[in-house]
C-alpha cells in the first residue's frame, strides 16, 4: 500500500477510537508510515537519507520494520511519555493490518516466515483502490456519524 492509504486508514481508526488531539494524531500518522522506512521511495523513506537503503539492503522489504518486535521496541521507547503509546499502537497496527491484505510481511521477524491474507487472487492495487474509494464514499455520505449513535 502507499503512504496515503496508510495515513487515511490510521486516521480513520483514530477518529473511531476518539483520538482527537493534534499531537496524538501526529503520532498516529507518523507511526502509520514508519514501517515503510525500509524503502527509499516511501513517504517516510524520502525524509531519512541513509537508513532506508541500509535497512532494505540488510533485511529486505517488509521484514524487520514490519515485525511485532520492532513495534514493541518503539512502543517501549515511548514509555517515557505513556500518552503516546496508544496513538503509536493505532498507527503502527493499522499499517501492519493493511499490509497483510496487499502482500506478505515478516510479522514474527527474525523468524523468516512471512504472513499474508490472500484475497482470492485480487491484485493488491485493486484492494488499495477499493479501500480509498470506500473511504471517500464513507466520508461523503457521512457514514462516520453512525458511530456517534453507538457510542
């Protein structure tokens, strides 16, 4: 998936979970882009000069940065500011979940097995396009207001 899809997905989840403060939304957004720092052409990878190349050449795509151990390590580092841990989890978790449907990720790295949820041969670009179109329709039709009734 591309960075825009990850941003939209994570911010939508954050809104549904009533994460509204600007700092928390910034953390959600950065965390949703963080796993793709292993690619030089990703949104996050473009802002860091050497790290993406080193990560991609050393570990490969969708490996260490898409793992639970990497997420746990960053989550623990954010322990100095506990209010940042929940927004990080939302952003990072949404990224991993979305990538499971458009490919395979090394969720349990360093174990070399990669996980993915195949969607009956539907190409990943179609899944991504459909998710963006669905989000747009949901926003235009004000579908988010139905959650106010539930909560």
